[in-house]
């Protein structure tokens, strides 16, 4: 067997291997840039941008990652801090109402479901949209909510993909240590890749609409 030919860059195995290495590297870059916490939004936006570049077989994947990190830093950080603050507020509200009983408790929890749903939509759509389009923060949040409602079945799949790490920790806590050795090197990149695949029809429609009507 010609092993040299197996590793030729035009062979399927070599392309698969190169893509796996790129996904691992992007995953570790994302993890490192999330360590300061405040940079997690920009890192997430950069991860989506770089994986989009990787899917299109464009060169300079790592340059794209750092360029997107710098270019979208302000808006991505603002979005991340807004989501984090809203999430903390919702957690505090649920905690404060956890001891309530009767109709008041049911009404309070039902009322909290609305901002929680908006928060989930903003988190699921916000960073992929920011990685793909030039848009204001207000327009980004509006688009996220409108798309989440308009494409509701696909939104459910997207949210499930984004929650996969949390669900894996919850349901597979007994093998958490083993999972970390698998998940940390590539799991976050694979999650972002799956999310972008899920968003393909929506992004294609947005590209067409923006080309026809101009940017916001």
C-alpha cells in the first residue's frame, strides 16, 4: 500500500485529518480565550467565523479567528455581558420565587418564561449572526428573536446543539473526567460546526435578503 499517497493533501483521509487538527486547534484557542471570562463573547464569535472559513475551504483559518476576535470584540463583548447579566438576573428571580406557593408562584414562573425564552434566542442566534453579518447590537437582538420565532423547529434543534455540553455533563456525570479529555480538545468546535450546519438554510436566506435589499 502506498502510504505516501494516503497522506497526499488531495486524498480524503488527509483532508479529514487536516480538518480534525484545525478543529482541535480552534477549540483550544477558544478555551484559552474564554479563561478571562469577559472575552468569551469575542472568542465565541471568532470560533464561528473561523469554522465558517474552514467549511468553505478558505485559507488562513487562524488569521480569520484572530481577525474576527479583534473586529467583533466590542459588539461581541457587549452581547456577552448583556446575556450574562440577564442570565444572572433570571437565576436570581427564580431563586427568589422558589419558596413561593400557590397562584402567585405559578404566575411569577410563567412571567419569567418570556425573558428566559428571549435570552435563549439571543444566545443561540446572536454570535453566529455577528460572525457573519455587520449589524448593530439592537438589530442583532431583534433579528435573533424574529428568526427564532420564524424558524421555530430549527430553533429547537439549534438550542439542543448549543446545550449539548451541559446535557452531557448532567447525564454523563459518572464519566465526566473521561469526557473532559474528549470534549475539551474538540467538542466545542464540533458543537459550533453542528450549529452552523443547522443554520445554513437561515443564513442563505438572510444572505439573499440582504443582497436584494441592502444591509441594515
